[in-house]
C-alpha cells in the first residue's frame, strides 16, 4: 500500500463509503442498523456537514469517518456521535488512527467538545482505536433483545460500551473531579 491520503468526504465518495459501511454492517458488531442509507442525500442528512473525511490509498477510498448530532437541543451541540469504518483489507494499517486524529482536530475547531460512540464489546479493534486516543468507557449496559426491523437477525441480547473521547479532558481542564469516575469506568471495560 502506498501512503494513504486524507481528504474531505464528498458526494463522489458515496459509493465506496456505502460499500465499506455495508461491510461493517455485515459483521453484526458495528451498529444496530442493518442496512446502509439508500442514497447520498439520506446519509448526508443524518451526518454533520463538518468533520467528515475519507482515507484514500492507491486512489481507492479505504476508510471514512463522520459525526452525527446527538440531539436537536442547543445545549448538546458540542456532543456528537462518532462513526468510523475501515475497509477490511486496510485494517491495522494506521488508517483508523489517521481518520480519528483528523476528526478530533476538525471537531474541536467546530466547537465539538465530546465525541462518543456506543460500541459492541466484540468490536475490539474499534475500542482499542478509541482508547488509543484517550477515550474512556463511561458505562457498559446490556441492551435487551430487540424485536424490531432494525434488530440483528439473530435477536441476541447485545452489550454496549459507551466510549467518550475528549469530554474527560475538557472536564478536567475546568476543574471537574474526573479521576475516580474515570478509574471506575475503565475498570468496567476489563
């Protein structure tokens, strides 16, 4: 692989982004969603206009990262959900780190102070990547079996780990006592 190049995610990347997303969905360990949005317009509407990137290697999109709003309430404008997906053939090659570094820097410039993700514990690579960037596990919760159209096909009970990147650092910077809470949250992940 030649050096990967980072660039803004554009509508012209949609087909490759959707293919990588569908590959992640097929694992059953990426999200509760079981199908990718059918169109660029639908995907675009669900993600923030800032802080979205693709990584390209040999002129192919090999990974992407984007943010979704967590709430329509103004007080949560600085809290965003992180989505990051890497092509199977390019995992463990630094693509995830490159994309995560870019979105942390870009989101900070856009006023985002907390990136969070709800990650299945089976998705060890995603958890490791987020921890590498200082993410702290805030909780681990069992999600009851879901019997809705978007539920995993096997109707299994899933555990979610909520990871939060940046918020602990911000809270510490304003004097919030996070030390004990961080240790307790991290212990829950082990």
